[in-house]
C-alpha cells in the first residue's frame, strides 16, 4: 500500500474521530450560555448534554453491524455526512427542543463513525502502519480533549455558542472529500457470510428503549417527582425492555455476544468502562457549571481549567506501552482507576477553597489516571475475533457512552437531592449547590475505584501489548468528556 493511500485513510478516519471527540468536550463549557439564551430549564440543559451520548450509545451496535456487513468506509462516510448536517442544524437551532433534536442526530452520526473508524484502523492498514496510526489517533483525540474546552470558551464568549457547532461543517466536508478519494473495499467475506457476525435489530431497539427510559427517569425524576405517573411509566418501560434485552442477549441464537464474552479482557474492559463513565462523565458536566455559576468564571477561563486533564493525559500516553511491559497491564490499569478516584476526592476538597487553583491538582490526577487505564481498552478490543471487530468496537463504545448518559443523570440526581436538602436546612444557594457537587464527586470516586479489582481480575498476566502487536486507540477511554 502506497504512503499516499495510507495518509488518505488516516485523514479520512482521524478528522471525523476528532469531530466526535471535540463535540463531547465543547458543549459543557457552552451550556450556561445556551441555557441563558434559549431559556432552558435544568432538565432541558441536562438533555442537551445527555442526548448526544444517549443516541450514540443506543445506535453504536447498529453502527458496528453496518461496518461489518455493509462496509467500513461506506458506514464512515454516511456517519460523517449525518454528523455534519446535524451540526449545521445545532448552530441554527431557534429553541431548546430543536437543539436537543439536532444533538440527537449528531449522536446518530457519531454512532456510525466510531466503530467504522476503529475497524478501518485495525484492518485496512498494513501491519507496519497500524501502531503509527493508533499513536496518531491518540495524539489527535488528546488534542481534541485539550482544545475542546478552551476553544469552546473562547468561541462562546466572543462568537456565540452557535459557533462551536458551526465549526464542524468545514471539518466534515474535508473528511468526506478525502474519503471519496480512497478506494472502498466491500465488506469482509467472512463477516458477510457468518451468522455470528449479525445482531438482531430487536437488540438495538430494546437497548434504545431501556437506555432512553433510564435517562428519562434520572433526568426528569428530580424535576417531576419520583412518584409521578410519567416516572412510573418510564420505570415500567425499563423493566420490560431490560427483560427482553436479557432474553435476546442470553439466547442461544445470539452467538456474537457469546463469542465476545468468553474473553475475560473484554468482560473486564466493559465493566471498568461502565464504572469510569458512571463516575467521570457526570462530574465534568457539573464541574463546568460549578466553575461558571459557583466561582463566577467566564467561559474562557472555565474552559482553560480543563487543560490539566488533557496535558496530563498527553504527557503520560507516550510512556504507557513501556510502563505496561514493566508493571503489567492489570496492575497499571488498577492504579490508574484508583488515581482517578483520588483525583475526584481532591477536586471535592479543593472546591471548598472558593477559587480555581485548589481544584487543578485533582483534575490533573484524573488525567494521569485515565491515561494509565488505557491498556484495559487495548486488551479488551484486541481480544475480539477479527471478523467481529466492528461489533466489538460498537459494543464497547456503546457501554462507554451509555454509562456517560447514566452518569450525568446519576450524579445529577445526587447533586439535586443534596442541594435541596441543604437548602431546606437553611444554606444559601451557592453553599447548597457546593454540598451537592461535593457529594456527587465522592460517590463518583467510589464508583471508579471499584473498577480496580475488576482490572486485576481481567488482566492477570503480566505484559504489555499482546502477541498481535496492535494497540487500540485511546478514544475508547474518552477521558474528560
């Protein structure tokens, strides 16, 4: 394969992956301005943040299935086109409802992009180019993590919140143009002809229903009351769809998940990603609000506050492979998860200081710990059979995004409950929110710390990169979203 073609593939994959990562980070800083200009309620604001990972998580399995059957690059191009059009809709949304709908379409586009991009890097590049491609992916997505809050803060403050969505249009068009120049192979013959490489659409539909109903309960419950008829209806949908999903996933017909869940690293990766997303995603959502509403920071300095997370990730990533070979994947991942938990506690303690500086060490620790946990993702994805690479990537990413949605709702419910209890006890609004924010951080710390023993179980053997010699890109860990 010529160098020019390899470069074209990298550009066609890395640019849309950069967009999806950037869109997860730019919105948080812009949320207070969006809420003020569109007159959103607290629940509506949570939906603006949660609908993107909600639709992304719900449709990732479908995206992985399409990547394995229809074709990796065709799926990627369709996802980029949908994501770009939805971004234009977000930038011109006249109301909160329109913005939430377009954000959902963005998530649908991203659900096609992510598994297809990972499958292309894993299977469409020559072996010698794969490690360089994964390193480039790590660098690009770490850059998106680093630049997202800063770019969002500057653009929101000086150009308006609409600009953070409009900037996706030139990026998407450039990606599509390069993608059209790259020859498109058909789907893998083995993937297209093997029954185990397909997932029932019922699984996708049931996953969508259960996840959407769970998000509704967590987001709307504190506003409407947990005893309301709507809450009871949503809870019933969760029970029915979860029961149907359990049946589908454990059915003897579903050989896909049986093949994947025989791999202990894959199971461990799913569990640790679930715990990480439940804890960290909600924390970053409320940290942005705390910095602007609690500490009174403008969008630009509030965005700059997240740089320690990205810088610590970027600094640590080049040494991950060497450290894993020396100390073992399991021990290093466990140490990383514990460090993330410690960082959350440090941020909780620092938030009482009344300024930004005491929070920065905790944010840095979260970045370092997230980088140390990358081997768990690598081993989990490499344990999947080659002909199920798209499904494996889709399932792994679906758990990541679903945990992020539930994390925003879960941490939000804790923040709201403690906030209202403190206000009822006589605390002013600022102190009441601070109490809720600190309680959410402490619960999040306990959740992510629970992933450490799981990592030790899943990655018992000492060693770094498996025999295959490939490294999975770090975007599957999504720190700081």
